[in-house]
C-alpha cells in the first residue's frame, strides 16, 4: 500500500497562538491602528509599509500597500516610505559594522583627522 501524501496546508496567521493571547494582540492592533489618534490612517499605513519592510513581513507589506492605495496614498508617498525604510536598513548595517570595528579595533579606511 503506497503512502499517500497529505496536501500541505498553510496555517492561518496566528494559528499556533493561544486564543486569549491572539485576542490581546488583535485588541491592541485595533486600538492602536484603527482608533483615531494624532496620526491619520494614511500616515499610519505609510509607517506600516516601512516597518513591514524592516520586519521582513511580506504579508504585512502587501496588506499595507493595498490598504494605503485604497485610502488614497499616492505611488510617490509609498515610494517615499520605502526609501525611508531602505535608509534605516542601510543605517543598521553601518551601525553594526561600526560596533564590530570598535570592538576589533579596526580602522580600514579611517581618514586622518585634520586640524581646523
């Protein structure tokens, strides 16, 4: 008798989180995201796009780009949010390499300090 392979099922988001903790998260998300605050929803969506990129959450990114477009964000505004995320990601690489260089006492391309 041949082994039948079961079809792989992609779990739904948060399917492995106990319901009471899932409810806490969903309530937090609803209160922080959809309840009026100092930031309008479009600004929150643009921030969410950048955060999704930094967090490397593809599903988040797609959802927030779609929502941003639905509520009137322009392609340029979305592009600007992406560019800010790129800048922050690049700064993280520079910061990490600066810390490594300091700990290892490396100065590969340090230019001499000029007296003013």
